[in-house]
């Protein structure tokens, strides 16, 4: 636990609020089981890829944002405003 975390915990306790660990510890066994199921479900969703991989060989069409950046670059070829 870092000093920043300790300060945040102390601030919560000073305001009469419980930390997440305290709130979880205060759950009934049934509530805890529901919490664990939801937490595991969220972890599985976060681990799965959101964008499917395209099969085959390119060239692939540009996305809407890529097309917009290409258009702006065509208007102002010497600007570096959109370089990241």
C-alpha cells in the first residue's frame, strides 16, 4: 500500500465512509457470492477481444477516423497538428 493509498483511506475513515475491503467484508455470504460471480464475469468480458480479427490478405479499408486524418493531411500537408 502506498502513502497515497493510506491518505485516501484515512480521508474516507475521517468522513465516516468505509473502504471497499470493509464493505466487502460486511457482506452476507449470499451477497458475497453474488459479488464474486459478477466480478468474475466482468473479468472474463475484459479479457475477451472486442474487435474481431479480419481473415485474408489486405489491403483493408481505412476507418472513418483514418479517412478524416488523411483528408485533413491532404488539405494541410505541411502541418504537424495531428501528429501524435
